């Protein structure tokens, strides 16, 4: 099992410095997750309702991941 520690953090900073789009996406993802968690706290939803609400996004994310990977490479 490889625990990279400091090396992984440096690789992440190198990615952020090399690819400005990586930094933009990381910031947008943090904002999106903050919005989602704050909404989940304010609106009491059951686990099933939350899953049904998130299902379309998961399907789109899963189907578009290979396409985005090929475009990025």
C-alpha cells in the first residue's frame, strides 16, 4: 500500500499551477458541495429522497467521465 503523503500534496499543487482549469473546477466543486450540504441541512430529506434527487447527476457524471477524460488527455 503506497501512502504518498507529502508527495501527493505537491502533485496536487503542481496540477493546480500547471492547469488553471483544474483550479477553477476545484473551486467550483467546493462551492457546489457547500451549496448541497447547506441545502441538505435546511431541507429535511430522507435518504431515499436524497438518492432520487442525486441519481440524474450521478448518471450524467458516470456517462460523461470517459468523454471528459479523453478530451482532457
